[in-house]
């Protein structure tokens, strides 16, 4: 399997998913791609078709999303998502 095609997002636990959705500062396109990749287990190719963007645009959105996740990661601690639950 090509490492670039692997979906590392599906390895996040629910706590991490909620944290990044709220704290990473995603714009609407990044948020939509994150949801497709984490909750619906879609590939980048499938996300391209669903979102209606070119593969290059999806790649740019994905790269931007990764940078925001890496930037927010040091703030994460297990159990933080309890503050997002209503």
C-alpha cells in the first residue's frame, strides 16, 4: 500500500476527532474533508468526487488540514472532548 494513499485519520479515536474538529481551526472545506476521511472512511479520490473539487484542490485542502492538526496536536489530552459534548 502506498503511504500517501493510507488514511491515517481513521486511526484517530473519537476523542481526538472531536478535539480536532473544534480546535484545529478548519475552514468549511477542511472540516468537510476531515469528516469524510474520519467518520465515513472515504479515500481522497472518493472525497474528490463527493466534494466536487479537482484532485489537486483536494490535495491542497488535505495538506492544509494536516498542518493544522500538527499545530493543534500539542494541546490535545485524553478526555478533552467531554467539554464539547452537550
